[in-house]
């Protein structure tokens, strides 16, 4: 029997944060090309963050800049990380 972790996997967290960033950008009608310049990461990297798989992770500092520019709290970017439900595949 395998060990069950009490922590979400890195992939699950990347997926949740990426999904939240994508949703917030869409709600606020943010142009991803311009946004990537504002937060000082490449457009390609930002695309991977907000893609449907959350393929890249963000540093805490990048998350801070994203939250600040979008006018949201860090909690909103992390919404769902501490829920007990796993992402649905």
C-alpha cells in the first residue's frame, strides 16, 4: 500500500494557481502580452502558467506582482489550494 501524502502535489498547486491567474486575467480583460511585460516574465512563460495544465510554476515574488497588478489578494491567486478536493482530470 502506497504512502498517502497530506500535501497536494506540485502539479496540483501549479494547476490551481494557473487556473486562478487565467480566470482573473479573463475577468479583468487583461492582454497577456502586455501583462507579461508588466510582471517581467516572458509571454511564453506566462502562457504556460495559464495554460490548461498549469505547466509552469511561479515564484512567490511573481505571484505578488501578479496579485498587485490585478488588484487581488494572494489568497485569490491561491484559492482552492487548501481545499481537500483534488483537481479533476
